[in-house]
């Protein structure tokens, strides 16, 4: 398969992925699964490293309720544990280029979401 064929297939996939609400939902769910694996790995690793209890409760509730609610709650528990240890979390190391990249990614996500909803 040539490079040109790959990109044509990739573009066609995304056109086909938003043909109807069911296909859009499946495409979004597949993308979410790709995000969940590293998020869950991070949650498990950090909970073991810092001694945060009940990490599997965060994971299960993330699947049942919403990961968009549970992951921030896990991060709050993580920050509280770091603060209790006296670890400094003041320096994020976030540069202007990082902020610009995040802004561009956020704008692309908004455009994609609005375009999907408008169909």
C-alpha cells in the first residue's frame, strides 16, 4: 500500500465515520479507548508510586460515570498527596509554545465537534 493510498483511505475513513449518529458514536468511542489506556496506566503508576488508595474505583467509575469527571478527581487526589509529602508542584514547565499548541489542538477539537454536530 503506497503512501498516497494510505492518506486517501484515512480521509475516507473520517468521512464515513460521521455518516450517521451511530457511526459517529462508534468513531468517538474508539478514539476514547485509545486515550483511556494511557490514562489508566498513568493513574495506576502514580497511585502505586504515591500510595493513593482506591485507584480501581477511579477507573471503574471513569468507565461507568465519565472519565472526564474521574480523571480530574484522581489528579486532585494526586496533588493532595504530593502536597502532603512536601513536593513542590508550582513549576509546570509550560512554555508559550506549549500553550500555543494546546490552543491549536483545542480549536481543532471544537471545529471537529461542531462539524460533527452540524451534520
